[in-house]
C-alpha cells in the first residue's frame, strides 16, 4: 500500500478495524455481567484492552506513513495479547463462562492484524 493509497482510506475502511470494533462490543457485553466489586479492577482493564485495539488501528491509519501504521498495528497486537490474558483470567476466576465468542473474534482480529502488517512491508 502506497502512502497515497493509505491517505485516501479511512480506518473505517479497514476490515480489521470493523472486526476489532465488534470484538470491543462483545467484551463490553461480557464484562457488564462481572460482579460490581470488579468495576474498577478487571472490568475496567479488560474494556481498556478491548478499546485499545481498534483505537490503535485508527491512530495508525491517521499517521502519515505506512511505517507508522505498522507500528500502531504492532501496538494493537500487544493489546490483543493483553485482552486474551484478561479473558482467560475472567474464566479462571469464574467471572464468566461466555468468552468463547470473544476468543474466536480475538483470534480473527489477531490474524487480520498480522496479515495487514505483513502487507505493509511488501
């Protein structure tokens, strides 16, 4: 993708951004059912990680070079790893048993991020 092509596209055009937004919605739905005493703990943390993924895709898309976009896609991958850990912890703490859909969406987002990042390097 050339710089000119990137400048003509909005983050809203990227399928990975759309998938990450759906994942964030799923995480919000799941975490809304966590106990009240987790409100400032895992609930807040898991939501921040979920929101960070599409936010970093958007921030990278708003930058002036594909190198910067790739950098922010890398940050989004890091947030995806954080989210995976937090979803697993929620399972282990028996806060929810509804994470299967989120894990599937997360794996899809992760694959898309990796492929998108690779496409920028070629």
